[in-house]
């Protein structure tokens, strides 16, 4: 268990032991998720959107197959973030 105080600018420092466990580095993007009375902090994969948009680059034409693939991939990633 680790404790951190909210500063006057509403900033919170992630304690060292948790930063090391989650491999949180300077510049990482964090997601705050409210679950009932709790607030969860999750590290977001930097390339999440980039890889999704990269699917369009590899496609020679926009087909129903590609749309289904994008939808399936987005749903898988959102489940990993517990956004749905």
C-alpha cells in the first residue's frame, strides 16, 4: 500500500514502488476510471491509437472486412482498459 497527497494544483505523485511495478515513465499517458466510490489509475499504451490507424494504411480499399477487423480490435483494446 502506498499513499500520496493531492497538491494545490490537484496533482498526485505516483509512489516509487508503484511506478516501478507498473513501469510508469515520464511522459506516459494515464487513464483515470471511476468504479463506484473508487478511482483506478491505468497506464495507456502509447501506440494504441497509432496501431489502430495503421490498419487503414495497410488496406488497399475500405471493405466491410476491414471495418469488422477495426471494430473487433477496438473492442478488444477497450476491454483491456475496462472502458466498456
